């Protein structure tokens, strides 16, 4: 099995738990992230590409 297809871990459940998905990331959030990480905007966009608007 390719390593990218292998998943393992501990899974915990609770009747009152709430789950959320990661929403799309806007340009203002990318700029803020790049500033906080100390990288240029193009690098941050490359890292975050799957979640960009």
C-alpha cells in the first residue's frame, strides 16, 4: 500500500462533539499567514494552494 493511502491513529468520539471542515482561504488570510511565517506571498500561496479561493 502506498504510504499516502495508509492512515492510522486513535479516534475518539463523544455524543456532544462537533466537527468542522477547513473553509476556503481568502487573499487577506494568505497575506496575514505569510507575514506571520516570515515568507513571501508566493511561497505561502504554494503551501496553501489546495484551500485558496
